[in-house]
C-alpha cells in the first residue's frame, strides 16, 4: 500500500501539506531503543526549511509529538525517548500554511509536479494545496522514523551517512569505498551544508544562489555510505539490498535515479577492471581489494562499505512563466507559480536519504534475524 | 520474501542453476489471457544462450512445461495457452549441466559473484554450483511470467519494448520520448541483436568480440519504453512507479543502477530547462511538450511514454587470473574460472527487462482496479 | 502487523483507551462511495456505551472527524461523506477519561484481561490505563471503516446484518438460511436491543440485569448473515472466506469462537443429513436446498446466505473480589475492580461484528476483481 | 494470496489432486533445524490414507522429495534433514490416481464439495478431478512444513499435540488445561487412532464403521494443546493468536468452527465463574488457577497451555444418491458418487491440525524476535 513501507517493520506515513497534522506510525520496532530528544531535533533540523539562503524561507519547526510507543526518560543531558515495543506514533502540527498562494493553481497543473496525474487519478476533489500528500513536507515523518532506526543501527555497530555529491556541474569528493568510518560518514552532517570538500560546498552554494536569483532551480545528487553491515545481509532475487533500498529511495520526491557502486560507470567497464577481488588483511579479515559493486553482490552485503548515490531533479516550482493547460477550459495557458520554494532541494534531502536508508536497513536486519537461529 | 514479488500478483520463482528443474508460480493472474505457444517460445529464445558469438555457447532450450493454471487450445496457428484464473505453475527442466566445471570453485569465492556473501549467510552447505539460486538462469522463469503479463497488457492497450542502449563506449540511439508506438517499441526485439541503430549494433558486437577474445567481459545498459499507461497509474510515496519498477529490475543479476527519464542528467539540469510543460494537442489530448521525467511524476504515470534505463556490470566470470582467498586455508590465492560464459550479458538481458517491467506494470494495474469503481 | 488488516484494503487502527485520540486509516478504498453522516453516526451509536441499563454508563459520544480521504457534500438530507480514493483518515477525540479508576491496577493484573501478558511482553512502561490498545474502545474506529464498507457493499448488492443470538442461557431465533433479505438482516439493528424475537430480547435483558445487580457479567453470542455475495468469492486454501472472516472477528475483544453454518453441530452430523444438495428454482437459479455449510464451500461463497456466529466471553471486569498477584511483591493478593463496566458486552458488539464482516468482505471483493477480467 | 501463508515464514503450497506432483516451498525458515527422516515419514503416515477401516483404502505413500533448502546427513539412526536457510522445496509425486472415477462428475457438482463454486469462479476449464487444488490431499505438503516447524519448536521448548475430541456423539476426554506435558500431548499421536481414552476410541471406531457400512459419513472434532509458549506471544488486534491460528486452521478442508478455551461454552458463563485468576506457585511462577480462556488473552499467550478445538463436517462424499443439477442441461438430477472415500476424515486430520498449529506458532515466534532486542 502506498503509505506503508516494510516487511518486518511497517512504517506508515499520513497527512498532507495543508492538513492540521502530518505524522507516522511505526510498527514492529524493537523496544528499548534510546533516542535523545536533542539528537532527534538536530536530525529534523537538517531537513527543515529556513536554514540558509539555499532553502525556502518558510518556517516549519517540525517538532514531533509522540502519542504512543515511547516513554520519556529525563537524564542529565535532557529528555530521552525510549521505544516501548508497541506501535510508535508521532505527529507534527502544521503551521504557517499559506493556502492562498496555491489557490490559483487548482485548475492549471504545475509542470513536473504531481498535480495533473493526481487529478486524473482521484478527480477534482483531491486536495493538492501545497502538494497535498505529494509534498516534500511528508519526508519529515520519514525522518522521525529514520532517527529511531539510526539509533537502533548504531547500537548494532552500523553507521549511515550521506553528503551532497553534486549540485549542477559542481562535484564534491566521494566517500572512500575501502576505508570508511562512522566519523567520516557523520562529518558532512555536522556542517550546515553537508559536503566532504568545503570548497566544493562553497561553489555549490554559488550555483544555488545563481538559480535563486534567476528564479530558477537546479538539480543535484546525494551519495550515501553504510558501514558495519553483516556479510550476507539482503537476499535474492526479490528482496535484495538494491531493490529494497531503491524502493524507499524513490519515495523521496524528486529522486529519479539510484546507482549502487559504480552504477552507470559499469557500462563502460570490463570484468578485468571492474571486478572486486578478495584478499585477506594482515589481521585476517576477508575484504575486497576494490569496491566497484558498492558493497553488494547477489543482493547481499559483502561487508565492505555500501555506497549508493541518487539523482534529484531540479525543484519543479520555478518563478518563470511555464506552459500549462486549463483543465476546465481545455486550452493552453501560461502559469506563473508564486510562493516560497527551494532553488535546490538537495541540501535538505541529505538527512532524508539517511533516514530512508536507515529504515530499509533496519527492516532488513530485523527480517534477517531468522538466520543462524 | 526473497523469492516472491508482487502485491496483487504473486510471482514466485524457484530452483537453482543445477537443480533438476527451475520454474515459477504466478498467483492472482487474470483468467482468459491468451498466449500463443509460438510467442512464448520466441520470447524465451531471446533470453536463451547460444544465439550468437556474443553469448555463451551453452545450450539451454528453456521449454516451459505448465502443470497448472492454463488450458491449452489448438488453433490453426498452433497451440495457445489460456490462463484459467487459478495459480499458474510452469517448470523448465535443467539439462546440459557441467557441474564439474564449477567444482573447484567451492572453496574460493569468485570476485563480484554472490559466492562469498551466500556462503557467509547460509554456511558451507549452500549449493552454489552454476550460481545456484543466484544464477542468471533464474531469469528464465521470470520471462515466462513476463510473456503472460505482456499478453495481458497488450489486451489493455499497453506495449513494452526494450533495446540495448550501450555496450562499453558504444551507444545506440534512444527511444523518442514524445512519439512512441508499439511498432517502434517492438522493432529491436525482432532483430537477433536488439538495437535501434544497426550500425551501433555492429559496433557493439565488435566490442563484445574484443572482450571475448581477451577472455574479458564488458558492461552495458538497456533502455525500456512503455506506452498506453493510464494517467495516474502508480502511487506515492511508497508504491510509486519508480519504486515498484526498480524493485523488480534490481532482481535481475548484474543490474546496478536504474534511471527514469533524464536520470543522472537531471543533476546538471535546471527547472527552466528540465521541467515538462503541459499542452493540448490539436485533437484535444493533454500531453507534456517535453518528457524529461520519463513519464512519471509523483510516482504516477503522466500518460506520456514511460522511459527508464538500467546499467549492467560486466559479467564477473572472466578468463583472467583473479585474486581471491581460500576460505578453508584462510589465505590469499589466485583463481582461474573455467566454463562457458557470456562476454556481455546485456543482449540476452533485453527481454528480461521487458518481462520484469511487464510483471511490475501488470501488478500495478491489477492493484489500481480499486479506483473509479 | 498487529494494527493493520487487509490485502487490497489496509485498515490501520491507532490509539489507546486513554490517549488523546484514537482513529483509523483506510488505504485502497474505492473512490466515490457515499456515506450520509447520519447513517455513520447511527451506526456508531449502536456500539457506543450509555444506551441502556445493559451497558456501561460511561459517555463516549464517538464522533469521527475526517482529516483525509473524504469530501463532504451538503444535501437536503444533510451532510454526505464521499470517499475520494486517497487514504482515508478519521480520529475520535477521547473524552471523559477517569484514569484514577485504573491507577491502582498497575501492579496487579486483572484476571482474563490482557494486562499480565502485555506487561510481560512490553515491560513496565506499557500504558494499560483503560485497557490501552487492548480496550474494546478500539472497536470504534473499526466501525468507521465498517460503515464505509457497508455502504460500498450495498452499492454492489451485498447486505450484512447481525443480531444477539444468545445471552447466557437465553436464545434468540436464528436467521432463515434459505430465505434472507436485506430487510430481515437489518431489522435487529433498528431496535435498541438487536434481536429477532422481542420476547427473547426481554429475557436477555433480564439476564443482563441479574448479572449487573450481582456485580457480575455474562457471556453471549452473535449471529451474522450476509447476502448477495458472488458465487465463488473467496479462495482456498489460505484465503478462504472462513479464514479471512475469522481472522478479523478474533480481533474483537472477548470473541473466543467462530462457527460457520452448523459449526460445532457438524460434529454429530452425517453426510446424509448435513450435506447441501443442489437444486434449480422455478426461475432457473441454482441454489442449495439446505444450507448447513453456511454459504461457504472450499473457502468460497455458494451464493446462498453466508451465516456465522461467534461466542463472547463474559466481560472480565466484575465487581467481586478476585485472586491475582502483585507483580512487584511477587505474592498472591486480592483484587477488586472499580469503574463502570458492561455487565454484558454482546449488545454493543453487534455492529462491531457487522463492521468486521464488512471490512473482510470488501477486502475480498476488491481482491477478486482480478477474475473474469 | 490463496496458496501462501505467513508473515515471516512464507509457506506456499502447490499442485492438485491429479497433477503429477504436489508440494510446498517454505521461505524464511531458520537454518540448522534437524529433522530425522524417520520422524518426518512417521508424521506423514499419520495423515496418509489406508491406515485402517476408518479411512479410505486408497494408497498414497506420501514420500517427500526435497529439491532445495535442506542438506542430508547420515547418522547412526538414519538420514537427518537439516535446513540450510535457503527456501525449502519438497514435492510428493502423485500415484494411484483413478481419474475415471471422477470423470462423470464434471457436469454435476457434488453437494458440499467445492465443485460448483470453483466452476462458477474459474469457468469450465478448472480441473476438479479428485477435488483439484481443493482436495484434502493438499494437506500432505502442509504436513511436511509442519514436521519441520514442530522440530524447530521442540528446540525452543514448545510442544504441540492433538487428539480426536469427538466423532458423532462419542466424546474423548479433554486435555488437562492446567497440567499438560509434552508427553501427554504426544501420547495420542503414538496410537493408530489418536485419542486420550482408548474406550472412547473404540466407540468412535464403531461410529465410523456404522457410517461406512451405511455408505454414509460422520463429523467430529479435534482438540489441540500447545505448551511452552513465551508469555505475551501474539498481538492485538489483528495479529492475535486466535486470528492467526484460525486463519490457517480454516485452510484444512472440512473445518467449520474453531474455538479457544471454553469457546461456545462461554455463552452461558459468568465473569465470576469463567475468569482465570492469577496465582503464584510454590516455586514462584505466575499461573492462572483456571484456564477458561485457553491460554490466550488479548490475542497473547498467558503462558498456560494453549487449548483449542475445531469442528469437522462429515465427509461430503457419500454413497447415497443426492440431489444435484446438471450445469449443462440446467435441470435437476440425481448424483451417485463412486470412488473410495473416508467415512470420517477426523482421524487423519489430527496431524494436520498439529502441522497447521506448528506453522502458525513458528511464524509468530519468528515475528516476535523483534521484541526485547
């Protein structure tokens, strides 16, 4: 079903951009997982708008309120949420809606938005203000689930981190696929603009500012790394790591491509240059001496860093006049979109990619508990 | 579960490379769908080995035997299979196994194959002869299901076709994303080597022959187009067309990236150049006047041709000596793989991509019957 | 997952007895189904407490508030809810909680309630005030979904109705299994106390009053009939009508047995007396001339009235002192339960059984749309 | 889907009565579970026909052949199957089919069999020889899965056993609900006719012989007990133990009612007499001092013996002439069923009930691994 994800976990996301509240329920999550409130809020803040000139100036504080599934513990370092094993439920109250900005769009679908398809599917009554359930705002509840999953994974020795790989033509450095640590993975997320190479970040912000000044938008990509996965995690053919990760990654609005390891660079590769030979380290561990496959073979983890990237299309809401049609009049028209929009969604998407990956990996890990029993 | 795919349909694939038989069951498939045996066999033959110098010389005739779910009707044009609405079941008997070729591999995992991860996951007893359940051979049962789904979709005005987009550095032309017909989609599949541009095909065969002569292998990509989809097919966020298609596409061995529409080219794109404006055709249809998004927005079909591509890594089995480890001895060693292998898997993968897409779209279409009731 | 039901539909129920709100989401429900608000409220009222001396005097008005998935239409006869095809979401605000009444129960589990098992499963932090998520109160959201499903089924010629079959030793008449109409099915539900035979109802109320006066409780059973099912609806072996109906019926707190047709009376029956022969009516319809099997063979509907009954245990909350244990002290103790409780839950359970059956049948009907395509 | 059961496990059953083979696949089953071949065959033999005058004289040896998912180990005590963690697959070759016996039934549906409903659902082409996929024969593959699950559960301290509770008016003793051991549970299964009280068994065989002599059939019931369940196993509302057990129990042909604990006897019970108080044993364990609820509250195990019973209708195939209709002629007719049939299916159903319960409990146990992580 469209609003639910997972095999062992069931993550269910509800609400729309202009509803009174949005939120999530998470069933099947282990009990006893501890998540400091400060960590949750910091994670949510990375996704929230209003962080800098590269993001929309809308203010959405995104404070999750838990109504079930967690207990609260007061510690010296502040409040800690502890999962209690029952279905978890959290809501975020919507504020600062400016429905008026969208009202004129009702009849004229915005190019490259979900409007037209949603209207053909559900009819005139579907509520698309602010994007309705198609809004990127619904990635906020995904981040709540993701924050808990990241905490669960950390306690199992698994770390996940992502960074902006490219904005327009500007590229960041890539994660080292053979030598990656939790510290390296988390470093970009500690910066206000999540990159490995600060100079590349500077140039990216320039790209975004140019787009913003031109009332335009620009695309980009995110690279994500995962370490600590047990060898063999995943399956084949239908529940492989690539399939399960991509399935949730494509739920992030604007993601249009997902690549594992060398991805499309494999097209011009040879077996002799793009295979990953095995070798033994001085301390006796079996590793691959290259990692073209991004840590996955046969749908299963090799134990090497798992590396994937995903491409984001430019934010479809731009200031320029665009061709569209009046559905009621049945004729061509021109559309000018008002409101506040992100000239580039990629910086805010970084924690969302981490959250999506964390949910998928947690789900797989809980599934896999059947082996070796 | 790893061997099953689908929401409304359940496609279940069973068997391993060196088992007596492999096959599939398909539950939830509509009754009354007619598939001429000749069409099925022709489809299977496109995937089967032994077609030309670009493929392994192994002979696997891949004749499906149906044990449930279809009735056979004799017509002037030969036998026709008709689905009867009960779970369908078909097996393919394995022949021509040369287990000896693989016996020496038991202890030394082949680079970029599933061997090592599978052994760590399932232990020493897992049967990996010929790749076991990880073998590309298991795409044959997928093609049986795909052939029936293609017949079902055809009767609903939906056509699917794919072609080799690239082999190494050689590129084929691309499908026209604004003007695509069933005829154009099916044209490549009628050729022994499925391309749009015969000259590109010639060059690709040269690339493959070079790899073969060098006992090496080469990667490539496949592009697939789908027309006739109802506007709004798919959903959001978790059952979008990208997610459901990618989930089954990554079940095809060697697929490492999936891209919809402009895919990674969106990274360097702008909203002003990469949005898809709407317009009305002279005969009153609403179309997009560009199709960067590949026919999908908000996880739903726009009604324009759906276009995606996927990257295949080079066949990991190559003739050169490769570094590996002896699992029993715990030391580095060198591995030389014998046996007959495809220097490039991409030509044989074209119908598999069509089959996978057909299964996913049929599943979505059956799911969607709830709307507009 | 424990809070979700359905194949094609996904009904998800959330909240606990003492949460701020309880509610449901319903995915996959067809669009365009019309449900007058008055009909919904009347249906909810049949389940709500406070209807008469046979029920708890607590007041829970149970007014559903829809936050997604429906549009509201104002007609001459009042408001009508119309499903819009997107996931439906409704909440009921909890009021009139008297947590104090339950506070003393925290350490001493109530006999035949979920307390002890829930505490062993989830630990001390699980919130069991008022029964938490185990409370019968959670059948209110089930009734919201049920009301919509009943409206959907009605538009497909399917009617569902139930009545109190027994309270203690007092029995109502049974539905006529060969000649049943929507009018007959709905008649009991129009009464304040849902029976076929008013005299039996009078005697049942006497039984309940006796139990109430004795601070005791009494068990009972409900019979439900369904007409208009397409012949062949259901499946075998794992998705048969008996299995899918029982699976949701056992989610109603206090249901401990489910029987189809003759149920346990089959034990003493013979094939010669308990088979259902086929015959043709004067107007050419094929019917069974008996209906021992309750309208289901091989997990599928025969087209005759579907008849089942379910047994309810006595409300476990009674006024008498009961043996229990102090979990913290690890010693035997005596428990006296205060608060307001139903001396017999069966009268209020009648619409819940109808709702559960309606959800199950709607789910099956939507699943079955694959046949005869 | 109709042929698959399970959340964490996926049990898939395939084939029909007159197919060349029937069988099962089982995904998600833990690796390393050991099942001696002798134990498997003995378990299968309890279900197989031809054991005595109370069963059909057909011979179906029911020898499972494993094609995947197990390794074979030779020990002093004979062959042992060991699950290897990959999907398990076993087939049973059909033999001794006498299709001719059924050929005349094609047009005239047998009363209380699935024939008519299946034909209306799937059309004339559905293969119903020997009952097709509706045949009780398909419980043989269920027993293969059940034997493995019983072995898995045994290694987790869980034992399951069943016995014939009633045949016609003759009743066996019941399991002791407060004091039950693996030995007591397994005792009936060691007898050729599975009862607790040999005298009752004698009388039951008399009942069955009477029915057989009269070319009639008789109904009955089976009681099943389970010990060793962790307190809290199960869930609520939708994945409770009653719901999950009943869902698979109703997949056994002829089961028409399922009751937990006191079942329908709760109808005439009072809270004061039918609640289960808690108490502490001398050695400090918390128990219930009665067990009316059959070891389940709130859908969860209480830790006391889980007790349920299910009613079986009389075998619908009887020798007497029965009313039916000719579907082709559209007129009433009389049907005489030939062939060899069980005058009472209950004795052979005992291991099937154990198998179904074992599959359900194993699935729940694997699901529950998420808690307390």
